């Protein structure tokens, strides 16, 4: 590749240290698409004849098929996917293949390939996020009216429904999708034609190349185009945040499936047993998802660290962008698939949820609201209900069975009407609140979107 300048062959250890073909081989369909578009522009610039272009295109398609079927032999001596394909093409068709690299560098080539790869991954992940939203909506619809406690500080707070709880994750994933759609705009800009750092004296039609590859536009500064890895850092952040949402969902399900909660049961197909304790049924998918989120965070940190001190333009450090990117995409793809499958099979134990939601302390705030409606200032109402709760705890009497009139005259006999779970939920009609009607309306809205 650079034998004209060097008199010694690259040392074996340097080849081993610097190769990227062991992982960047997966860029091959994008590298081939970019090469065909580049070659077509070379015809327009009279660098290639029509016959040479057709031979290049046919040769590249043949190589693409060989790689796809596993019949292509990659060479570590050729370092990366670009040189492996170019060398194989030249071997197949001769001198025309050696013309292909005119007016481009591996610098703009890899930037183009990676953007195309990211664009494809975004589209796939958007579909997978929609699939997980669908699984959550399915369960939310099935259990739209199943009441269970809502928690703060992992302490029982107020009543909600299973449907409302699961819809919270549908909302999170909608934001995840919005971020990916927005990031896609910045990904979908073509750097091809920027050369090594300063373009080329052989000016190809960059806009035509970009259109053929489905890009929205071309980059406008060759130095930035070559060195830019912002889009990878942005995507790895987006992936990490998706991981955070999946991890939070996993933690909820781990708690729900415990004997202490007992709110949910995962299918045998999505749990594992113990090698020693025969009674165990472990939520391993949830635990693995929670653990793999750390991996997504680590990949984000890796790319941010790799680019933080780089001068313009290309530096070999940028080779370290791909493994974190590929790993995060692979990790997230499998996580979304397996979680969608697991959620679809999840069963909610409605009787256990109902029993937990029957705790009258869940309606303590409703009791304070009742006092407010009688003209008591909220801070005073809060204090009075606090005294009532303390009296119930001290006497061992459930709050709904306590004679509240003995706590304070502000309470009347009518206050006990507060302790009706259906009425309490039905009253929560404000937008975003968990009345069953609200939940059902939100489910319908999401199903139509």
C-alpha cells in the first residue's frame, strides 16, 4: 500500500497491533456501495470509462456475494475492509481496480462507511424499540385496570395501575426514538470527497455521490469531515440512555417477581434455575440487561476518551471508534429483542397486586385532599393526616378503621368515604394521571401512533 515510500515491510507485531479487519469487515456492504457510487462519479469526471465502471461494479458485487456467503478470505496484511476489497477487486479485474482509489482516501472512505452503517443501525433499532413498545402496550392493555401500589423511595406511596406503570416505559422509549431520529439527521451527511483532509484536485460530483448513497447533504469542511466522530459519541450516548431505561424496567421486574412482591411471573422460557437450589426461578434476562447497561456506558466513555485530545484531522486513535460502536449496537439489538419477547409472555398476579393496593395508607394523601376540600389549608391537612397515621400505627388499627373524629374535629364521619380504591383512582382524571379511563385512552393513543 505504501511500498513506494518504505524500504522495510511492516513488522508482524505492528500488523497485528494495527489491523482492524477482524472487526471492521462488517462494513463491507457499505464500503462496496460507497465504492460503486464513487466509481460512477469517476466516469462522469472521465477518470474511468463506462467499460471500466461496469467491470468494477460487477467485481464489487461478486466480492460482496463472496463475503456474504463466507467465501472471501480476509488478509491481516491488508489491514482493513477497504484495502481487502480493493486488493481483491484489482486481482479480479486488473488495472481498472487500481484506478478506484483516485480522489479518495481511506480517511473519507471509513467516515462514509461508518455513517452508512450507523444509519442502518438506527433504522433497525427504531423498529426494535417500536417492538418493545408494542409488547409493553399489549401488557398495559391486558392489565389496564389492575391496581397496585406506586412507590417512592421503594416505599408504598399511592395507588396506580399496572397499565399506567408500564406506559411510563412506553413514554421513555418514545423519547429514545426521538433522539435516534434526531441523531440520524446528523449521521446522514456524506463526507466522501473530503480525501485525506483537504479534498482532491480531481473534483468529483460529491452531491451526486451523496444522492446515490441516500445522504441528505454533503459535509462543508473537509478537515471536520475527516476527524468528526461526534455522531458516534452521540449515538453511544443515546444507546446508553436506552440501556438505562431497560435497566430500570429490569429492576422493576426483578422486584415484582420476588417473593416479597409477587406482582409478576416471567415464563420458564425467559428465566433460569439454580445448579444447587431446585426451587429457584431466576429473572436472569432482567439481571443481564441491568448488567449490560454498564457495558453501554463503558463504550460511551471509551469513545469520549479516544477523541478528547486529538488534533485535526485524522489520527489512528480514531480506529478505536468502531469496536465500542459495534459492541453497543450488538448488545442493544439483542437486549431489545429478548426483552420484547419476555414482556410479551409476562403474567401479572392480579390478586397479589390487589391485596397490596388495599393498604389504606396508600390513600393518606387522598385523606389530606379531602380536608383541603373542607377548607383546611394543605399544610395543616398534611399534619392532621400524619397524626392519624401515627395513631393507626401506634394502635395497630388500619387507617380506614380508625375513628378519625378522635384525632381532630376537622375529620367528620364522611371522611371514611375516601377509603374506596375505585373511587380514588377514578378521581385521578387530570392529564397524565392514572385513572383507568385515562390509561385506556393513552393505550389507544399509543396504538394509533
